[in-house]
C-alpha cells in the first residue's frame, strides 16, 4: 500500500543548528550592552522569586515526592526548600515551581516564559559545578537567545497548533545554556541542541492544570540532559532544527529563518523580556490593569451593574473560563481577573487561591463581567466599560498594561514582588540578602553562596 510521503518542506533552509551552536560556543563573555546585562540580572532575580514563592505548593510537594522515589544524589538545591536532589531533578522541580504561579517572565514577541527552562537548568548545573555568577549570566543570555529566536521563527503558527511554546522551545535554550556553562565546543554544542530538538514538551490543552508548569520543568531537565549527553560524545543530526524533517519544519508551517540570524550577537532577545505584576496569563493583564484603575477612581463592586470588555480574540481563546473552580483555572479566566482587580486592587498569587476563586463576592462580580472580541483591539490592549447602577458609564482604555515593554516594572516594584514571594518562606533578612547577591550576581565567585541562602533556615 503506497503512502503519501509529501511534506511541505523547505530544502533551502540555512544551517541554523550550526549557526546557533557557533554563536553559543564562541560569543565573548559579557559581549553585550549594559542594558542587556541589567535585564539578565532582572530576569534571573524575577525567576528566583517565582521559584521560591511556589516551593511549598502542592505541585512542588508532588514533584519532590516523585523525584524522591528515584533516590537521587544530593547534587543541587531546590530554592525555597531544604531539599537537595540530583541536577536533572532539580532542573525539573525548579522549572515547575518557577511557573506554578504563572508569575514568571514573558518574552512578549512569542509569549515564551524563557527563564523557566533556561535558568532552572543553569542553576542546577552551575551549583553542582561551582560555577561563577558570570558564567551563569553569560549562559542565561545566550540560552534565552536560542529559545526565543527559534520561537520567533515559528510563532504564531507553532503556538496556534496547540504547542505550549515555553516548553517546546525551552529545551533548546536550556541545552544551549548548559552547553555554554560546560564549555562545550561548537560541535558538541550543536549535538546538545540537536539532542534537545527531539524533546519538545507541552500542549496547550494542559493549561489550568499542574501539567502546565511541568512543561518548563521538563524542558529544563531535557536541555540539561542533552548537554550532559553531548559532553560525553553522544551524537545527533547536525541539521536537527532546519532539516525537512527537523524540529522547526515538523512543528510549524511558519519558518522565518531570518529570525535566527538577523543581528545575531548584536540584538539579544532578553532585551524584550517583561515581568508580571499579576499572577496569571499575560493576556489578562490589560483587563486587570483597567479594573484596578476603575477602583482607583472610587468605583466599588457594589456600584457595578455590568463590566463590558472589548478584547483581542486570543484573550477569550486562552482565558475564557467563565466559571473557574479553583486557583489554577482562575489564572485562565479574564472574568475572575477583572473581579479581583476591582475588589482587591491587585492580582497576586493570593487572589488566585481556591478560596478567592470561590468567594461569593468574587463570583457575583465575575458573573457581571462580559467580554466580546473586537478585531481592532491589539493583543496587549483592552477597552473596558463599567455600567454603574446609577446610570453612569465609565470607560478605560489600556494600550499597554503595567509590566509591559512600554510600562515596565521598576527595580523597586520587582523587589517588592520578590519580597512578597520569598519573605513568607525565608524571612525578611534572608530575602534581603538574596536581593543583595542578585543585584551583583555576575561578580559572585561561586553560585553555591546564593543557593545556600535560598534554603529555609533551620
């Protein structure tokens, strides 16, 4: 019986696997601007706060319990916990915790959360090897560049197919970053990327469950293992990314190869990273921001007859849950986000707890929120109208929510976010000391100085 073996393939694709491997292996240490260096430190600091904050979440407890069944060697820390496990398991658990609250960084061009896979792998490997802060920052910048450039190449087609792009490109960034930290040459770096290319993880169907944060954790573990395999001579296709049956062409019909090579080594994708003020899907943030602004104008929940949203189609596609049942589902409900924004004036992790999601006052207001798609509204924007019981209409247009590239979190706001996540687990003194170390992380001689601080005191 004959099979249809036709594929819509691009046989003229440039050798992007080799190009990225050469870039990762040979780009100079600290070979970027002060602005890129600052963003790398902010990215790591934000990632660490998110990882610590969720260290006692039930997803973390379940993951640690499963890992313990493997009887791991105590090679690397799990920030926020006293546990030490093997490197690969630490990468897995740290990736899970850093994404559990949906509070981590976002590369807005692709909606990749790049630090989850990359930093989770690097800290585990770097601690075990006694790497310096400089080595970690270098590997973080380069690893994130690989993940996000491949993301740029495929987005939005790859995402629209149902891939969770954080996991399905994150293993490449983790592999590249770990290869850099291990000091692999061009060939073995290409092998690490190639091995990782056969391990994409993450389907959007899993959003609203513990498996969503599993994606960056699994990508971190896959990337780390890929680099370790390559360091021992394990091989892969030298065209694992670009070949007709390589990762990019199999996973996407969009193949903008120039996104890999344009200004490579001059423009760094970490420059486009942003940090969430709200612990939920990024597409909800403009709506929450608008409702916080309504509250600041003196509008109380009991004044509201109805709240009308005009949003981009992606908002309802990703976060259209009208009746979330628990905190994880609440993170994918623009209706819930609006309700807590107006009632509480914020939307941190507490506002996405099971208790708040099922609070009768929140449920009542949530049921008075209506959303419609407006093709004239950009992904990062929203138009909100509050119809009040006294007949008034109050309108708010948000073009760029707080935390976006146009309205970024300040260093002080990022520090306040970190403290809110870390202080309940580690205390104010230890949290403050971690902040001091992270400010000048590149100057740290040994990452174990930092990881020792991330464990709760006895």
